């Protein structure tokens, strides 16, 4: 993988075969951890899924057909 400059940050492109093996798609949250040497470990970030499972397990009931819309929530 190659590190490239992206605006004021650095970016690493994930090869298609790696993304497919991890089941990643655009917009997914991931975690990156530095392993030994110049090695990165990439994995799916399950924090959101776990939060949704906690919400589902609670007694709090959401309206039928409710879906969170990040863009709508962030509109100002």
C-alpha cells in the first residue's frame, strides 16, 4: 500500500481484495492499529453496531420505520 497526501492529512488506499475480504464498503468505519514495525492492522469498527444492539435490547421503543439520517441530524 502507498501513503499519499490528501488535503492536510495522509491517506492509505486499501486494495480491493483486502476490502472485499474484510467486507468493507464506502462509508464503513474501521479501526487501524499499529502492529510491529511498519505494519498496520485494519478491522471493522463494531462500535456503532454494538450501540444499535444496546438500543434494540433496551425497553426504549423507536417509532415504526424509524431510520437515523446522519445528514439530517447534522443540518443546521
